[in-house]
C-alpha cells in the first residue's frame, strides 16, 4: 500500500503504477506534446527518471499500435570515469529488453573534451560542473536525436526538477528562461520539438514506480553534483513537502502561471537567431556551447 500524502489517497501497487502512467498520458495530452507519426527520441541516462520515462513511453506507444521504429533511446556519455560505465550497460540491457533502438554519443567526440577533462581545464570554480554539463548535454541530446531522424526530444524532467530550475533562474535574475519552462512544446527553427512528459510528477513517486515495475537503474549519484545550488534547493523543497504535503503542487501551479505569462510576452520566437561560430540556434551572437568550449581550451 502506498500513501499519497498530498492527496490523502491509499493506493495498492496496481493503482499506483496506473496513476503514474495515466498522469503522464494526461500531461502529454493537455499540452499537445505529440502528434501521430512523430518519431520520439527519449533522453536516457540510466537513472530512475529517464528509464521510467522510456518504459512508460513504450507502453503508451504499444497501446496505440505505434511502430517500434517511432521510439528510440539516446544516451550521452559525459566521460566521467567510474560513473558512466555502469549506466551505459544498464541502458543497453534495458533497451534490448524493451526492443527499443538506442544511440550513444559522447562529449569527447562531439566537443573534443570529456567532463573529467573539463573539470581540470576550467579557469575557475565559478564555472560549475553542472553549468558546463547542462550546456553540453542539451546540445548532445539534440545532435543525437537529429542523427536518428527524430521529430521530438523527450526528457524525464519531473516536477522537482522544474521547481529547482525555476528557483535557480529566479535567483540568477534570468527571467527569460522562466518563460521557456512552460510544458507546451517549443518547436525550434530546425523543426525539432522538446517535451517533458513527467513534468507534473513528484521525483520520489517516479523512483517508487521504477521499483514497482522492476526497472533497473543506476543509484550512484554524479560525483560532481554537489557543486550546484540545485542540491540545496532539492533538500529545501523536500523538507517543505514533508512538513506541508502538497506544497510542491501549489508551487508548481504558481510557477506555471508565471511562466505562461512571461512566454506570452515574448515577441521573438526562440531559435530564430543563429550562433556565428557553429550555426546552431542561439539566443545571442555566440551560443552557450561555443562559449563553454572556448574557455576550456588550454
């Protein structure tokens, strides 16, 4: 039996797993995340969230008689010794089990530098591991998705991730980024869409879902994760939720209203500008990936 504190529900195993799958399907429908026939690339890291998303997406596609070629897993090897190897094996085995095609790309091949090397080459600790990795990861997933002919990129960002990101952007004064957090998919200049089907799910419920569905996942955390303020925000929101069940839901609903209002005020479509160095979509003359690579050159 599972007790969902924020709603007061007691759920058996069958009802709990169904609630997660139904909520994901409702979120996708509410925000019109997918059109029939679109090929979806799921960003799969080997953690509980991304493997659970791949499982749920496969289940939804099977229920709607979608071709097995319409779903593919893309995995990024950051180049973190002793950490990424295990997850790559888990992803490979799980994709084989689900009969889902998989594609792996690495930071080293794409950007000429691994994450371990970037940590040594960075000129200052003010450039955090998470800021570098996040910048590279987003581009790497895009490139991997393009390489397999996908129309849509699906990532496993959950409600907790969204709340933390909102606060990070708020504290950094990065208001424009808050406007792009609304779950309605954004179609970039190249035609690629990005969606977050788990955006309305609690992180700990996804973890419990993975256990109930016996989904294998890497439990070891990234050795560089504690450099980011995200860890502090995660602990803060978890403590608040423990003391005030449902506060994450309320905060998320407020965040969505702010994000929707901000996005409606934007006059320039995202992705209209191009980086003068690499030619990819950019919000400025030089994209964040090229800026990061430039500061890591010895």
